[in-house]
C-alpha cells in the first residue's frame, strides 16, 4: 500500500482538480436587510446532456491512515461536496486511475467542487455523522 500525506486544502493547491467552496471566498453580498452575507456564485455545475440535482449523502466515517480502495470520475458532470457539519473530510484526487494520488484535509465548513472528468476518491468523512449536500448531474452521475 502506498502512503500519501494529506495536506490542508487550499484553493491554489486544489485548482487543477476543482474549486474550494467556503464562506470568505469570492464576492460577498449583504442580503436580508443586512442580516445575512451571501458568498455569491461559488460554484457553477458543469454537466453535459442532463440536469443538475442536489442530493444529501450520508457516508460512513473513515479513519487515518486511509486505504484508497475506490477511485472514480464523472465525465458528464462536475460534482460538489458541501458538508452539513463542521467536521473536516478527506479529499483525494489524481490525474488518472494509475497516477499518484494527492490528498487534502478540508478545514471546518469547507466544501469542494470537482471539475468534470476529475479522478477522485469517494466521499470520505473523518467524523460522524458524514452528512453532505451533493450537487451533481442528475442522470447517472
């Protein structure tokens, strides 16, 4: 088994694979009579021949060291994972199924959006409950 050191997730390091989604990034708009800040237009779903869906996933928490046993990609659409808790999660990406993977650990409240076609590990929460809103292609991601 290959050992991969997970580093903190940053927008710059993750840019070849997708976007980091979090409050404090991008354009801030004050809404609801100044009682709410909207971090506007953080992610644009990219789907071919289909529609976009928002789902809720509940994934089993994993422990470190993690054994990378599943890798996938979605050539027809991007995929975003938005945690519904403050817990960090593990994000694994690669330039191909046989390429050396890279691993990142999110900060609390950080989400990610994989570019369409990016090879990645499956949803990997490090704490329970592993609840996430997922934005991806509705027709067979």
